[in-house]
C-alpha cells in the first residue's frame, strides 16, 4: 500500500513509529507536512499539491493533525476524502473531538458517563453555572485546550469566579466541570483501534498537580480495565466516529467518566507503559479496512 502520513515533524516519536511499522509490513509511506499542502478545489478534480508536484495516488491517509492547525489540517484531510482516499480518522470526526463542547454534547446524547458539565455565555450566569456542577472545587477548561493547557482547578467559589472572569476577558470559550475527587489525580488512557481497546495505562499526576498528563510531568503504568471501562472507551470513540482514539477516563464512585477523546493520541507513553506495539496494530487495521471511496464517518452529529 501507499500511505500518506500527515505530520508536521517526522522526528516525533509517534510519526517515526508509524513509519517504521508501515515499512516493516512492506508498505510505502510518505510523511507530509500538512501546512505545506495546497489544494485545487474544483468540481470533479480535487487535487492536493506539495511543492511543485501533485500528490497521489495514495491508498490510505493517517492524519496526525496538531490542535493548532486543526482548521487547515482537516481541510487537507477532507480534500483526500473528496479524492476517495481512505482516511483512518476522517475530517468531521477530528473536528468533533477537537471541539470539547461538541464532543461532550454528542457523548451525553449517547448516554456515555461524563463529569457534570456546564457552559454559558453571559457573566450574569456565573453563579448558576457553578451551582450546576455542585460548587467548589471545580475544574474550568478552555474548549480548545490540549495536553492539560487551559485547565484550572478552582478550589473555592471566589477562585472560580476569578478564573471565569479572566477567561471571559480573553473572549475565550470555556467549560465548568465538577471535580471528581475520588480519582485522586489519576486517570486512565485507553487506546482504541477499530473495535478494540488495544492498550491502556493509568496516569498519575506529579505531587502538587491535579492534571495527570505526561506532558505535565505525570507518570504512567499499565492498568487492567474493567469490562465497563472497556465498553465506555469503545462507545466514546464510536460516538465521535474515530477509528483511532485516545479515550481518557476518570474512575469515579458512579462508574467511568469520559474526560476527553483525542483524535491524534501520542504513542510514546502508552507503548512504553503497556509494552504493546500500537503502531503495528494501527497499520494492521488499515490493511483490513482501507478501500477506495470508503470515507463515510460512522459517528453522528
């Protein structure tokens, strides 16, 4: 197969591992900087150019689209879809996952477990929003933040009001969520490929930090999922239409709660923690599912 891997940096661990796995199975893979692509948009002849050459043909595309380039990156993925090229995660599924509010609304509609979450626009509704999530402590997060950035734990009502006022001053959209104390600074990252959770790890926040992201200094270790946790992760990925996803769960007294669904999950931490060759699992999935014109997203909304 000829595979296009959309990544801005070929030296990143996840990019290197996917290239190695594809080549080891006899495929030709090219790393393409999505921001250097430009598109010819016309009826019946959707083209993608890279430098002075037209790209293609490709049998499959693996999008590794960073959050800061979501708009342009998904436009390029969509152009591949218009050409009938199979994409592991489709453009509409990626945009669903990147918009935290949209993702939570879709997950809530499907009955997936979530922390109590509130969203408002008017400053007059600040007190009501805080009451909806049960009061302090509470978590306030930017709708478009990633890797723990733009996430604040407010331990008092006064602190929460100050953070909300600051975010509104930046004209930023944000969510207010209940703080799940029983999680004790830990979460579970589930790596979904197709209809299987191929690996999982428990992430623990460093001392003095409530965010367990590895980029924030958290530690990771392998973890055994319960059947309910496994079903929740698969249901979350399917709801957003993602074939490859990192689903972050909190273990709460009322069952697993989905914190976030990542459309371009990093492989380094979870491969190291689990000892599982996830990159090869992704390539094997592509081998089973890639077909010309197969670009219909399975999620809704």
